[in-house]
C-alpha cells in the first residue's frame, strides 16, 4: 500500500444509509440491517402481473394479515446471505464427520432388520415431507411482502431442501447406497395408509393461497408436530433398543428445528401483537391446522409407537399449545 | 496454431480470477488443451479454445500437489461459454455443432 | 459392530448418481389436489412441457455442497470487505470520478439483483419439475447474495460520497432508474417461461459477460478491490446461472416444436431490452473508468459478436435464429456510449451522479478506439461544449426529455444507419399515441401494447404532478417543479449530480486524499499537495 492518506481526520458524511438512519438514527448499521430493511421495491410498479393482474408485483394484499410496517417482522438470528451460508457450512462440516463415522462403521446397516425397516417406513418418507415444506416455504418467499420476511423464508426454503437431502442420506446409509430405501419410501409416502393423512395436508397447503396461512400451517404447526414426534419420540423409542446411531443423525434436524423456531416465534408474536384482527386470524389458522395435522399424524404415530403413541402425540400437542399461547395465536386452542 | 482439420471451430471459454488458487488450474488447462489461448486482464484470465476445452482433475492435482475436487473451480470461476459437462474426473465445455 | 455378516460394502456413488438419488425422486404426483391448482402459472403462456424429468442439471449441486462452496466464497469476500473498510479503501481508487459509476451501480443495479431473487423465487415455487425448481431456488438465493454483497461493499463508499444513501428509495422514483426497474418488472410480471428465457438466457447467457467481465476488470484496474471482489465472486455464481440459461432453452426447444416460435419471440424481445439496459454500461465503461481496460465496441465484438455467434450457431439446429435486432446493435456500437454520455451531460442537473466533459487524453483514446465515429460526430460536440464551459455559459438541457414507452430511455438514439437523425417511432393504441426510441422497442410495444400502456413513465408522471412530496404546494410563489421532482426522487439537487468540478465529492476527495479528483485535469483545489508524489508515480507506473 503506497497511498498515504490522512484518514484519521476523515469523518464520514453519514454513518449509514438514509432509510436506516430514519429507522435507527445516524449510527453505524449492522450487516443484517443493511441487507434487509426497505430493500424490496414498494412504489411505482410498472406493469400488471400476468399471473395476478388484480395486484401489484409486490403487494401487501396477498395475505389477510395487516402490518403498519412489514419490516417489524425481523429475524432474531439476524441472518443475511453471508452469515447464513457460513453458519450452514460450519454445521454441515460437523455433520459430514458424523455421516462419515456412521458410514465407515456401517452403523445403520448393522441395525436389526426390523429396526431398519422401521426407519425406512417412518423416517425416510419424511424426505417428501421436507420437499413439500420446501414448496410451501418457497410460496412464502415468493409472495410475502418485505425483505424481512422473504429473505429468511428463502433461507428456510433451502434449509428444507438440505433436510430432505439429509434424510435421503439416512436412507442411503440403510440401503448401502443402492437407493432402494428411497424408492420404497416414496411408494410408502404416496400409497401407504399410515402416511396419507400427512400427505393430504401437505397437498392442501399447496393450494392455500394466503402466504401467511401457509406459514402458520407449514412452518409453525406442521413442523412443531412432525419434528418432535419423529425426531424425539420415535427416535428415543428406536434408540432404547438399538443405541444412538440414528440419534447422531437426527440430532442435526432437531438443532436446526430449534434454531429456526426463534425466527418463527418472532414473526408470529409480532404479527399477533400488531392488532386484534391479526390475532384472531392467526388463532383461527392455528387451531384449524393443528386439528387437521394431529388427525393426520395419528396413524403413523400409532403404527410406529404403538401403545406409546397417544402419550407421545399428547405431549407434542401440549408443548405446541403452550408455545402457541406464548406467541399470541393460541386463543382458540383447548 | 495447428492446421485445422475441420472448418473453423466456434470458441468456448472459461474465465478465472487471477490468483494463487487458479495458477495450477490454468497450467492444467494449457497442458491438456494445446489450442487454448490465454488472455490476461486485470485480476482476470480468460482462456479461449476452439470447439472444446477440458479441465482434468488428475492434471490439476499434478500441478497442485494435493487432491482436488473439480467443483472447487466454482470458487474462482468468473464465466464460461459452451455446454457444460461435469464428472469427478473432467470438467468439459463444448459446442456440439461447432 | 454386529453386522449381519452378509452385508456387502456400500456402493461408491459418483457425483451424478449421488445428485440423482438425493434430488430427482423428491417430488411426487399429487392426488389429493389437482395438479393445475397447485401449479397455476405454467399453462397461460402456451409453452408445452411433456416430461419435466428430461431436464438436465449441468451443475449437480446438493445443498451441502452449495453451502460449502458458497460459504467459502463468502468467507473470502468478507475478509476483503473487512480489510477494505479498515484501510479506508474507498480512497485508493484512481480518482473521485470513478465513484460516480458506483452511484449508478448501487442505485440502478443492486435492486435488480433483488428483483431477480424474487422472480426466481416465483419459479422456485411454480415449476412442477424438481430439477428446474431446485436450479431456480439456488439462483434465487444467489441473487439475494448479489444484492447483499453489493450493499455491504458499497456502503463504505456511501458514507464518504454523495448520492448513494437512498438507493431503494431512488430506485422506485428517479426518472432514469425506471429504465432498469421497468426492465426487471417486465420480466417478473411475465409468465415463468418468459421470465426464465428473458433472464437466464437472453440476459445472463447472452449479455452479462459483456457487462461484468470488462467492467469488473476495469474496477480492478482502478484500484477498487472491494467492487472487483464482489463482482468476480458474483460472476462465479453467474457461470452456474448461464448454464441454467442454456439448459432451459434446450429443454424448452426439445419438449415441443410449438415452443420454438414463442422462445424466438422472447429471445428477440429480451435481447433488445437487455441491450438497451446495458447501454448504460457502455457509457460507464467508456467514460467513467478513469483508466480503461476495453472500449464498449471491443467488448461487444468479443462477447456478443464472437461468443454470441458461437451460441446461436449451436442453437441453429433447433431452428433458432440470432436475435432479430442484433444487426442494429452492431451498427450502433460506435455511437451508443457517446450519445448516452451526451444526454447525461446535458441533463446533469437532473441526475444523481456528477458529470464532466472528457479530457484531451480521453478523447484521444476514443479517437483510437472509435476511428470511424468519434472524431467525426462526437469530438466536435465535446470541444464546442468545452468552449461554452470556458465562456461561463455551459450547455444544459432545461426541459425533460421524451421517454421511450418500452425501454424508458430518453429518445436519444440515432437511426442505426444515420447517426445524424434521431430515431423516433410511434404507435397508436386505443386512440392514444405512444413513443418509442427504435424499431426494437416498437416491436415489443406492438406485440403486447396492453402491458406497456401501464408503464410508469416518470416524465409523464412529473408533468401530471404525481412526483412531488406531500409538503409541496405547487401554487406557492417560486414553486420550482424540477427542484421538487428531484426531491421526490430522492436526489439532492445541486449535491448528488451536476458538474463534477466544484462538487462536494471532488472537493472532499482532494481535501481527504491530497490527490486530484480528476487525474486528467490536475488539482481543482489547494488541498492537493505535490501531484508528483511517490504514490502517484507508483500509480502511473502500473
């Protein structure tokens, strides 16, 4: 560096962008703030979308929820692309070591045949659940309003692809990379009675238009029931007789679920507190989808957890009800 | 350079950031593609090649002295032209009807 | 390890097999809801897809690999950005004129990356096939990356220079930023197939090399390590996107012969629209880089005429022809940058970046690069304007220009075969006359007039009184409509734009760096110490 500059004496003309100064005052902004606030276009749209001519390209009217400021729905993890990808890369690195450990020792293939069959029947089909969640999350990311919501929804979309692929790897660890378990579990997902309730609800979300309702149905309710049911209760039941080989791989999913929950909770809590109409809508969606999904999950819970299934589902639902009440969307729940 | 056997082939190219990581890749390209022409620009190297250009993992490893995953090219790749085919061993750019 | 004895070792998977197993089987044919209710946007354009499974993914990226390689790129990039900020790298660029180009970048381009992110997100939801949806999702996330890294890099400049602090606000309102804004909104408001042909193929594959490769190399040449780092790092994603662009075209063309004319129409439209948008880069390359790497016409020859030629030769087997208006772009390549600079110069009080007349050194460079056009048409104009500046009566345009209904540029271009006649076209639609800058734009308007009549044309909006802030009283004495319209647009009149010489940016630059704000004109102020100091000597020796 040959350039000599008297930079010590140079004071910036401003400490942050104008739109950030108006929100937070004239002080240095974080990278999350710079990448998030007011980035989406909000005025003077040029053309009517051919796919939705009654609304603008970005339009608050794609949900019944209303907000004075859509940027109030911030992500407490403060993810922007850079810290999101490096966080996931680091987590993936640790997971790769676990996968490698399990694969080298053939830990899943060494499980008894009925346990392997159980994993194939009850865990591996969840790769399709995750792909459905990817679709639903993509819907939120595409049609929601404001970068504060759409950016984390985008990241969640990709996370779901990552989870679908991680669950697929569990299948490959069972079938020795032949892919047979993946083929079998796809038929299980599309045809087996145990799974039709859940698949039915995932497809119902595919035709739900209001993006905030999709958010509630998929990212709040369905995930809050599916993750603990399969990756805690079923996982514990499997571990009880077989050791922790599977748990070492589902742990990643639960950690991800807990991390994502911070974002989900913040969004819903803020939206519910905004006005009574929001609170009523969110509460209504919450109870409707909870009831549908609890019913949908009963058969697979019954067939895999047997006489523990009612207790397991009841525990999952009780935890969900407590969480929903805390978020302000649990008014209609028993 | 060499006498063209067919009609003039349409050029494919790859552009890489000019840095320490890409030197072995560029060397491997030169070695495996005798018709490649390397253009140097500020911070960037653009390599044109008539018809087809191949990057071989084994050649990169030879110049690099360690194992190399061809997907690592993406970290320093600026641009490409041509149809891509990627396997463990080769990354190929090609015009089919060149 | 109580393996059952007869377990064969696990099969080793190739990259392709691994990708296929982890990806392609994820989707299923829904049976509880109707396919057309789930995927609502894929039939109205008339594109026929018979088998989504025929989609080929050239880069077989699973999410773990995506996170790994992109995380690595981000770590490298932010290490540079951090060092840049700590070392006040914004003062290491050639001079303060270069910074004016960054104003165009943050105000006009960053929001396009964001719109692109949202557009790909819609595809990521709406395409029925797993392969193309994942490709669209990864691109959507990449585009979010590009918007983010541009903001994070340029924010350091925005703290020290004028005109960069209101980029989202300006993008939605400034008259010349409706050019990029309307371009991307046109794409996003189209159907998913037109969008992907427009952006992935016509824009990314055919045109963006031309903009970003020489431009970013130019940024490096002018000492802007932060911009060149995000630029090249972003381009490494573009290489994947471009490959998506060519795969999508081949997929559409192979699926059904009825797709060919639709794809051809979109190629013709979006090539022209993309070319008009990138004309801005023409003037940035030729006039705003104090040290130049390549002229616009050279870039056009390499990246369109040569590489585009190879591409369209490859696509000829499907019955696809080169873009209809490509000959005009070749005919105009010696003019477009100069005509655009002239218009910006004339309207410099109404833009958010500062303008200057080219120095002797620069004009000599242009004479050399543009032997057939520069000395004949443009040098005399600049020399005349320079005389007017010297005489204290600098040339200025005081009325707002007529805008093209399609590309939204002022109608500033000349006839492709006659650089002395302005190119003006018009069409009557439902009793109203609409103005276009060229045959290319008129083709587009005439094909879908019902779309383009809705364009938010800033000059029309100003004349209709729609571009004033709520505190403004147009009946008050001394009301200045131009001043008020600029305030509405987020432009600080007399600060962000106007003449470079005497501007806050030029004056601050000399005060802060002790180097001339314009390396070709020597010092404007006393703040510049010895212009032959060692750092300048080192700089000149590069």
